[in-house]
C-alpha cells in the first residue's frame, strides 16, 4: 500500500508541476480562463464586474497554494495553536489587500492594463464585508493580518452572517437602516467546506445515567442544527504563511422533524427546517447591549460549539491525552461574546470525555485568555438564567457548579464578606436572575487583558476591582494596534512609496518601529514638498468623493477636519457639532474684513447609530440640519462647510483617512477603552485633536503633547466634575449654542429637545459643557498651526514617524509571548 501511495503522490506531483507563476502572460491567461470557465462568460465579452470576479478567482488560486503549504507546515510541526474566538470581524474589501500581501500587485496591474482593464477600477467592484459593528470587530481583522504576517499558527473563528451590519441611508437627514445582504453577488473569497460540518444541539433536558459505578449527566437536546464551515484565507505580508478565518453558517439538520414528515405535513416540515438558517442570518447592530435575546444566545452557542468541535477534532488527530491540551491550544475570548466556550469545554471534557471535574477545570483554566473592550457598564453581558436554562440546560448546571466552587474558594480567602461575595458571584440575583459573562470569563481565564494602559488601570481600580485584589497576577494590558498593511500600504499608496523612498527601505511594512527614521527629515524642505503633494492629492480624491456623494463642493485649501466612528454619546459627536455651530456663529457676527483671518474648514462627520439608540440618531439629524444651514449661507462660502458621510464602513475609511488634516477623538476621559481610529489617522500624517483618553494617552508619550491638540478633563478629574455637576459653571458660549439648537435656529426644535436636555448642567453626564471652553481653545490652536504650513507639515511627519508603536504587529507579538505562549511557525519558501 505504501508503494501504491508513493506512486500516487509522484503522479500528483508530476501533474502539479510547479506553483502558479506570476508573469503577465500567465496572469492574463488565468484571468481569461476564469472568465470563461468560472464566471462562465465568453472571453470576447465581459464587463468590469465579471473581470473583477475572474481576477479574484485567479488571486484566490494563489492564496490556496500558500494556504495548503501553511496547513501542511502546521500539521508537520504541530506547534501550540492559537484559536481566536470572535463574534465580529470587519474585513472590508479583500482584493487589494490580498495582492499586496502576496507581493504581486504590480504584476496584476500590468497584466490587466495589457488586457485593457484598470486594476483600481476593478477593485472598486468589490463590496465591503462588514460582519461586525465597530472597534472590536475591526481590531479582530487587523489582528488576523498580523497573526498571518508574523507566522503565528493561528485560526480565527466566527459567524458567517448573511446580513452584515446594516447600510445607513440618510433621508431628509434621518438615518434609515437597510439590510446588507452582502452575499447577493457571491463571495469569491470564501471556500465552502461542505464536509466540515458539525451538529449543534439546543434545548431539551439533562438525564442521569449510571456510569462506572457513579452517575453521569447526559444532555438530551430536542433541536439540532448543522454548522457548515466557510474558510476565508488570510495571507501574511512578506511570508508564504496564509491562515484561516473559519466562519460558520447554520443549515438545517437531517435529523430533525422525522415526526412531522411521518405525519404527512411535508410542506410545513420543510419550512420549519429552513428556520435553522436564521441562527447565522443577522448580525446584531448594537455594540452596547445585548440583553436577553434568545437568538443572540443561540448565535453565541452555535459558534462556540462548532468551533470547539473543530478544535478538539484537530487536537485528537494527533493527541490522545487531554492533559496535553494546554500545551497545544490557546483559546482567546474576544470580549465576553464567546464566553459560553468555558461551559462548553467543561461539558465536553466531563460529560463526553469522562474526565473528572477537577481535571477538566484545571485544563480549562490553562487554555482560556480573555480581552475586554469596554468600560461602559451597559455593555457588560448578562444572560438571564431562565433563558440559558431552557436553551442550554446542561450549561446552566455547569455554570452553577463553577460558581459554587468559586464562591467556596473565595469564602476561604476573604471570609463571609457577603457584599463582596455577591458582587463577585457569576450569578446576579435581582429582578432578573442572570449570568455575568465577564465574571465567568475572569474566573476561568489565566490572563485578563485590557486594551490600553489607561483601560487596565480602570479595570484594576473600578470595573474589576474585586477580582484584581483577588488575582492581581491575572491582569494585564496590550495596547491595541492597527495593521499598516491595510491602513497605509493599501489605502495610501503614495504615502507608502514616499516613506519607503525616504527610509530607503520597505522593511517598515513588517517592522513599524523603523518609521522613527523619518524624524531625521522632519524639517527637510524636499520631504516637505513631497509630503504636501501626497497629502494634497489625497485631499483632492476625498473632495471628489464628497461632491459626488453630497453635492457639496469643497476647497482643498481648507483644513479637512474629520470625525469618523460609531455615534455614541460618550464619543461626543454632539460636542463637535456644537463647536461647529460656535464657529459659524462667530463668522456670522464678524465684520467682513475680519473674515479674511478665518482659517477655512471642511468638517466631515461619519458614523452609524445603533437602530434603537434615539439620542445617537438625533445627533445625525442635527448634523444634517446644521450642514443645511451653513452650506447654503452665502455669507459663509468656503470658510466653513459641514458634510456627513453616509454609510461609514472600512472602504469609506480607507478613502477618507488619507485625506484628513485634522481628526477628532473627543470621548469623555475614561470612556474609550482604547480607540484605534486615532492610530490610523496618526500613521497617515493627520494631526489629532483629542482628549487624553484610552490610547491617545500613549500617543502623547510617543509624539509629545505639543504635536497634537489636547483638551478636556483628565480621567481623574471626570468623577470630581460629575459630583460638582449641578453647580458647575458652564461657559456662556456653550449655553448660547445649545440655546440656538433648542430655539429652532436649525429647525426641528421639538425633535432636538431631548438632545439638548441631555447636556443641561444637571444632566450633562458626558461633560460637554465642562469641556467646551478647553475644546474651543484646542480648535483655535489647530487653526493657528494650520496657517503655518511648515510647522503643520513638520507635525504631520512627526505624527507618522511616531506611530510605530501602534502597529498590531507589536500587539500580537506581545500577546503571543506573554498571554498565549505560542511561537512562530514559518512555512518554508
Ligand atoms: C471597542 C472600544 O470601544 C474601543 O475603545 C476599542 O479601541 C475597541 O473596542 C478595540 O479594542 N469596543 C467595541 O467595539 C465593543 O463592541 C463592547 O465593545 C464589548
């Protein structure tokens, strides 16, 4: 048999011959063949979209080769693997990123242009994959890129939602949500694995069986659903390594409904089966609260169960003793959304693999690591006990058992301090008895990470104080980072080329610390000229986009001032708008001759509001109402424009960020766990106007406070100000601009009433009034700096030069070494 096998392998090698080549003729041949045989269009007649599809398939072939090699390499070396569990990924487009990471962007561009196509035009055909909400989801995507680039043996797991994050449509200035059926035009980037399926169980009862002289729990479910794997290939940059992001889709299970088939209600039985697919059909669009929804809980368990079956199957391929599990497996919980994995691992080990409770618990505590992404109490997940008990009865028992044992231990440590015991309990008693997912995650994880230095401090001193005092060794932080491949190389090719030219190397694309080399040229006149030119071209591109999308013509000589992020009260887009109203008001009240001194601004705001978040939606409407007034005021002209960019997503960010002069990060200090948008702007040479919050505190350490425009209360001052709140002195200008909104200067006064109420002195939780004066001062400083072109350009260069620390490569290396205990495993060239 061995000889037979060898002969087969040799025959296969003979057929394969060599890897796909990347010369223009081969690429053209491949593309045209895909037009004909994959897309099934004639090679004599196909349009841009079909060309895009064929192009994508030829890129995918090349990804597959590397991916196979990577998987073989991982299997041979059998390193400890990282499994990254996240319910959300914001991948955006894949084409440019893939060909750049494969190192064949230019070859493709040449090949296409000889065929009469423009690479950039075809790239525009791609949709935006938005299987996530905001910061947490984009962070997952950046981290996947770094894991692949740094050769870590890692797998991402998630859900393949049929509907991604809603599309934001603006009608009369109001946000409307439209479903994002992103798979409508097919998704050439994924590989359906019809043979990689697992059965996921729900509902039912827990029975007891006699087993080896004792009792054994058996979960008898009464609904099952199939999870089918869809693999998305993640290529590293400057390496052959290509890793897997495996997303699960729900499909009806064959075992269901035998009864209804037998009773003859065939049509209804089929319709019922179809319902199984709803589990993976829709992404929840709210990033703050997910309380008590059965479908959400089903999604979480569906994803966790399928992923763990896959992970355990892979482990068992080569290992038989679960004591080795922690040497081979690290399970990363991306916030609490996948935390049911803890109960599921315990269930599998105890009920199915027959390990003792204590052995199973010991193993679990060595594999889980947990990162939390928020400080907002309303975002912390709680699952009603009744809901969990009905959907996953065995898991509820397990969580109770974990909690019982934890509390017993805790009593030994801290005595009968019932207040503290009840705060730390995994179960929250109260009107609705619920499971605190964060507590469960902390109890079982060996490491709990925050996402910035400040965040970690708040976790230790406020959010998880009790746990920190119990287990100080568990608490750490890894300041977030973003991938420079996506956020500079793909989205800002001219800046990328400029940086490489001045550094004399492209090595910074894998080693961002090299960017400090730019400091040396921060005052170099030649670099200044080239830098300004690159920035201007990016601004022109953005200005065209703004005009096409909103009809507003903007001058590229104005300062482009941008705030892009989810709309939240704590992120204070309202503060930005009130500042704009103030600016407008000042210009209106100025003598004509003084207007010459005004620094022209184009204010750009973009972001989605969760569909049920009323105040956030009012902020969007206010932005439009104010824009309507300002943009049509002949008194104002180019001195001030306000545009709202609709349907903000990754693709839009790639266009807007490189064209921004100034970006705003206005969260009330102590509320933004980290923030990653600021890092993208920073890399692109955009100056920041920000509060000292989350990661901006560390940006200050890197580039210096005099290289940005800081304002507002510090983290430690916020609670003090809140205490003083009703007696705080609010600046007159603030009262004036709020009054303008309240009195209907921009119309819709009834609609804006509650928005205005939310910043009244005794109600102003996010301290817009208290920070207003300092905000205006920072804005004035930005205006002043902008007039001095040389100064501004120097600050811009120094921003890029100081952004090295904010690469996700640094974050991932740190996680690998200190949290996951994994090592690089490079696939040979
Ligand atoms: C966000 C945080 O708000 C942001 O500060 C951070 O940079 C980002 O995660 C990545 O760590 N959080 C979310 O997007 C989120 O959904 C709820 O938090 C758990």
